[in-house]
C-alpha cells in the first residue's frame, strides 16, 4: 500500500525558489511513488488579512504554479483548503486538545508577534493546529517540510499521540518529514538574513521575468569585506547557499576560491547566479502563463481534486467524532 503524503502552500502570493527547492522539484517523483494530496492553504493566508479583491486570483495563481512545476491531477489529489469544510471542523475539535502554553512557545508565533505586533490574531496562535488538521484529516504518513516547519510537524505528532492516548485508540499515524533522502532544505532570502519567504519580500518568484530576476539578484545584500580568508558574514553565506543550490559545483568552488583569496567581485558572482536561476525559473514561468489562461483546466483540476479530498476527509472526521462520543439522534 502506498504511503499518504500531504503538502500545502499558502495562497498569499507567488511561489518562490524556496518553495521550489524545498519540495516542488521533487513532487513529480513523489507523486509517482505515493498517494499524494496537494492543497492551496487559503485559510492559512487569512492571518495576514489578504485583499478580498485579490484573494481568489491568488488561489488561481498558486494553482497554476503548482501545475506548471509538475503536479499531475491524474496522479495526485489537488484541491483548495477552504473547499473541504471537514478540515475546519477537525480544526475546531483539535483546538480542544491543544494547549495555549505550547502554542505560545512555537518559534513561528514568537517571530510573527515580533515582526507584526499590530496583528497578533488568534489564527496566528492556533496556526499549528490548523496545519495539523490539514495533515491528520487525511491521516498522512509523510509531509514535505522545510527546516522552518519542523516544529509544526513535531506538534502534529504530539497532537496525534495526545488524541490516541486520550481516547485509548490507535487511530492517527504520527507523520514524518518527507525529505527525499537528504537534509531538509532552507533557501535563504536575498536580504541577507532569514529564509526566503512571501511575507519577507526577499525572494525570487517562479513567475518573475528575466529582467526582474536579474534586478533582484543584483540587489542582494553582501558586504565590503575583501580580506583574504575572512570569515563570511551572514549575507555572503546566504548568497553562497543559494548558489550551491542552483549552480554547477565548479562555479561555486571558483567563487569560494576568489573569496578566500580576497579578490571576489560580488557583481560577477551575482551575474552568474542570476544566469543559473533564470535557467531554472524561466521555463516554468512560460508554463505558468499558459496554464493561468486555461480556465477549464484549472476548474476541472479543483472540482475533481475537491471531490477526492472530501471523500478522504469525511471518512476521517466520521471516525474522529465517533471516537470522541458524538452520536446521532436518529
């Protein structure tokens, strides 16, 4: 029996290199080997109060990017989170066995309230619960996650164990990270710190045209230190990390040698890096633009995916409510 794998991406904007190298490039192989559920997390995006005028268009954009990156609706279940109400109902139930203290201690919540003290909403606090609901509603075995999401996945395992223990059942599996046989990838941003992300505005997006990609890369933060064998600053390390992901090994080694010798020219390095990023993203961009205009293909994908997702979710929710003691009056 194939293992169940689940992955979701928020609909707050375009997909970027972090999304692609974190999981998307491996999805083709993954969907050939497992029973995969891929969804667009539009409910999660509500924590940032997206503009209602752009909300649906953002969902369509991410869906187009999913498909352009290689997801196949004939092999995988592809759906929109809000169209599967069973997720929200399980989220409500799971909040009853999730504790405020453990949610307040999550690194992502602490970071969000530090960066956005004017928007500390309950959805941010219970974000890990909704994420766990996404996973457990299909009783997933594996979840492709980056390093920044490892804590959320661990909390999902905690919630699964807690339910099983509380109700003395062996119902929910404890999902593991699907890291494709290697270390989990964290793609840094171009601003010199942290990860590449939508909310940070520090990424190269799959839909960016060539001019935009080059402009972003050339503006990437570095430093002015050109001393031989100098310790790398965080921004320079980040730039090399991105190059190690997208560029040939010999090119990476060349610029590392230049750095050690104190003769590196960051402008040259950025030009080469932009070239290698464009080789990856521009073919995907062409497919995104084609798919984005094919309304029937997008509609058929979501309708068929939603039907399959709801069938799986309804079966799980029915068992959960039965275990918890909910009964019909009929």
